[in-house]
């Protein structure tokens, strides 16, 4: 075997994989961050964490992928020894975008406290932001950009404080565990549009804000669809969105609310979350028909853990109409106190 050729090919495949994963992270965290931020007023748990920059650090990746990750997630100008968190995406029109933050910026300190260049740098960054973020308060970020140190003031905005992470799995699934939301790469391939993804993430966020998980734990039902040990990408919180909260390392995200009532409620409230963030719920209902193709057993009108996909489709159409009427009337996009379809 030609060892040099083998190593080059392995590098190439790592780069292809990391690029694909980075793009999936950017796409999904952008939608989730948008929903979490635009629904801050509706969430029982909020914090001034929304900066709009997505960060990762070398410690989030497997050792043999770190060099490639710095280049692909950050920029070619990042030093190989850079272990501080670096910015891999900036949401348009976000506080970070307005402050001029760029992809590849290395974050050295927040509010004067060092982030610390070690395996847990991403986690430290989240903790510091949590300490310093408050209403209308600019936080000073100490950065290194292309070798040049600089200080930039960012005013984080309020957001629903739930972690978001992406799991590498072919299962078409998404999860909520009360403190975080996770989505599989299988689901990200399955959804046909941002509107559909927003509906899925809105649904999971609703499970959290409605505290379905704790209700289920009290009922003693903790069925895990992916299994509690389903691995997060690499070693952990690459999916962490600074601005939404840290991804939960090793947490048990594989829990869905196994109750038809909860599912209907999450569909209804989640559709409003998506709509309030500007997504089109009407066009996304088709997702339910494609779920049915994926899992024809779910069409059965008696339902299983979730209500029948047929009933969910009809309910979602009705919710879409309700939201449309409110938009046309210029009324606030707030769910009705008693959902019409449960
Ligand atoms: Zn659900």
C-alpha cells in the first residue's frame, strides 16, 4: 500500500466530510437561532446570548480532523495551534454582523475573561457569554484576526435559551429533552426547504417550552428513539450556537414525547414559532405527506406515539390558515388559548 497516497486520500475524505457537516450546521443552526431569537418573548427560559455568530474550537473535533477543521470551519489563516474558539459563520443582520465579526476570527476573551485555549474552549465561551450578557449591554470580545489582536463590542440580544446540536445519524429524526434540541443529519437531508426545517425545529422547541419532557419523566415514559448514547458529532458541542446556548455534551437527547396530545400541541405551537420567525407554514405541511411515505404505518388514523400523519397534515393546514388570517388582519401571531385541533 502507498502510505502517502492513503494519507492524502484520508485527508481529502475528511475535508469532504467536514465541509458537508459544516454546511449542514450552518443551515440548521441559522434556522434554529432565528426561531429561538424571534420567539424570546414566548419562551419560559431566556438569556442574552444571541450574538449571531457560530463558533467551534479544535477541541470539538477528533484529533486527526483538527487541522482540516480549522481550515474548513475557520479559515486558512488560522494557525495550526489555534485552540481558542473561532467563528465559522455570522448570521446576516445579527449583532455580530453589525459589529463586523468575520469568519475565522479567533475569540481570546469575553468581557475581559480569558476563554482558555483548551479542549473545553467552546463550553467556556458559552459560560462567559452567559455571565456577561444582559439587556442593552455591550460585551467586549477580544479577538485575533489574521494575527492581529483587536477588541470588538457586541450587544447580545435576548433568545430562548435552549441548546442546539446536530447528530450524525441516517435516522430521520429530531429531539427535545427539555433543555436542548437536536436534529439528525438524516432529517437535514430529508427536509425539502427551510420552511420544512423550521416546522421541525419549531415542533421540538415547543416540546421544551411546554415542558413535555418533564411531564413525561413524571409519567415514567422515557422511550429513546435514537438511544440515550447516540453519539454527538465528534466529541461534542460543535453544534453549539453561541447565541442559543451550548450543545449538551453526552446528554440524553434521544427522547421524544410519547403522547399524541403532546405531539398535537407541539405541532400547533411549533407552527406559530416558525411563522413568527418568518417561515411559511402553509408550504411546509407537505412534510407530513413525505413522512407518510417514509413510515406508512404512521398514516393509520389511530396513530402511534405521534398522531396519524393524515390528522397532523389536516391540523397543520388548519393552523396555517389561522396564521394566514391573523397576518391579513394585522393581528399578533399568537396561538389561540385553546387550540382548535388537539
Ligand atoms: Zn414531537
